[in-house]
């Protein structure tokens, strides 16, 4: 696709007047350096996303005092729709990340709601705007790395809150900043059509009073879970429902990726084929409902952090009140990578062949689940390739959206 100026795309009738005017308010202008049409359209689509979620954005923008100085629209290997923006005031700048995922619809019904989350990832105080822009670029590079979760200060240590009350809307736990989003899904509907409610490599959990069971959803009605008897199995979705009396189902979905997709898949395959290594003879590594359970397995493989809310609740003396655990993400990522890579290194020659077959099998489940259709692309815009940096025409751009939102609400 050739590069043109915004005016050139408009003159060739490939961008409408209304699209052109919306794009211009982000500071693009008719003589902005030539870009591909998809880059301009990405900014246009983001205007709709921001306006629709402006009340969520308000909490992260310190309205009405802070101005927006720069917005970077870009994609990474784990998400098509990312935006970094710099806001603040003279000598006091903040870099924030917006992660957006489109809703998934089937037959006109929304199965997975859109995700719009704002994360504080950098602070420059005292400092100048050029320093803030360098910081934003550095964060953007980290978001394209193998461990995007390590992009900034808010996720160096991650917090979990644990709950005992089964009727609570946050039972059994949630992440304090929604780095991993907890969603309760319709138990009966998801039981018969999991591909409508879970993306491949999401963590699925079923619950009953005082007990949970966790698995990694692989796609196409396949799961991987850890079972008593020191077993890690890839099985059918129906085999997940081993918890008698369960009537609540949860989805834990990483909003910011913790690990590369291929690494997650490889670690799952290592554990399936190398169970005698994953469950070593040492007592502490045997399957234990309060130490090395199904939750530890799913969290280690998908998130690279080793924890179980059941363990934390068991260790607490007081019940019925929310409790918090803080973990060093980088330390856990390094430790679980060492351990799960080690499981693979201890495989025999024949097990290595079986492991490689497992990897291909898991990738095929993921592909056949239709996950590629979750992010709907419009007008031929390839979101993975679209990337543009802008300085808004008005630093009040979010505030203006916020004011317009309330004008519409008051009509």
C-alpha cells in the first residue's frame, strides 16, 4: 500500500471528509508526513474507542488539569490495539498505556465484552517533555518484548486480592490493576460452547463453595489441567467438570501478556510429556491441594507466576475478609521459566518427539478455534502493521471528549 498525506487520501476519495476531520483533531494535519491509509484509519477508529470509554479514561487522566502531549498508536505481537499517551503539566509528565480488545460477537450476541484498561507505566518528575517521549518509546519497545508485563513500574510487583465469600462478585481472587481480567461467564452457555467465551490460553476456572478447579483452555473444546495422582493431561472440555456441585465459571484473561505464546505452549507440552520431572520425587513438588495444585500449574504456564489462591486462603488465620499478596513478577518469570524449561531438558529422546507433536497439536487447537476472528478488522486495516505517533491539536482532547459525552447524556 503506498504512502500519501492525509489530504492525498482524501482527494482520492479513500478517506471521507468526516474521517479526515476526526483524524485532524489528533494533530495529524493535511501535510503530516506521508503514511499508509491504515495508519490514518487506525487513529480514526481509536476516536470511537476513546469516546465510548471516556468515563473509564477519566479516572486515569487527572481531569481537568492535565494536558495530553503525545499519543502513540501501535501494535505488538500480543495485541492489535495499543496506545501510549503522555499527559501532565510542565516538569511533571506521566506515561499511560491503554490496552483495548474488541468485543467478540456471534449471531449478533456479544459473547466476550470489549476490554479497555488504562495502566500507569511511567513518571517523569522533574523532567522535560523530550525525556517523557524517550520514556514512552522505551516502554513501547518493552511492550514488544518477550515479557510485555515488565514494561513499567506498576507491574514490577503485582498484587492479588483473595476472598472467601463464595457469593462475592470477586471470589476467589482478582488482580488489583486488572493486568489479568477476571470475568464471570454464563456457566450453562459456556459449558456447551467454550470457544464463545474463552480465547486460547485463557485460564478457565469452575467453583463451588470453598473449592475451585482450574485449567488452561487450548481452543476447539480442548483443555490442559493438573490432576491428583501427579498427572498433567490434555483432555476434552467435558473432562474439566470434575468438581461436583460447581455452578460458577470464571475467565482469567491476561490483558497485558506475561509470556510469549510459543513459550506458553512449549511449557504446557513439557509438563504433559515430562510429568515425572514436573512432579519431582521431592515432597514439595508432588501434587498437593494446598501447595502444588491445578492453580499453580495454570498460573505458572500462562502467567509465569507461581501462586494459588487456595494456598493463600489456607495460610490465613482470618476468613471472610479480603486479603492481599504481592509478588515480584520478574523474579517469578525467571524462576518458572528455569523450572519449566528444565522439565523439557530432562525429556528422553522419544519424549522430545512426543513433546514436539504436542506443541503442533496445541497450535492446531488454537488455530481451529477461530481465535483469529476475535479482532474484527475493518476497511482492510491490518492492525498489526499500523503505527503512528501524533501530538493532539488540542491538549484538552480527552477533556473535550468527556464534556461531549455528558452533553449527549443530558439531552
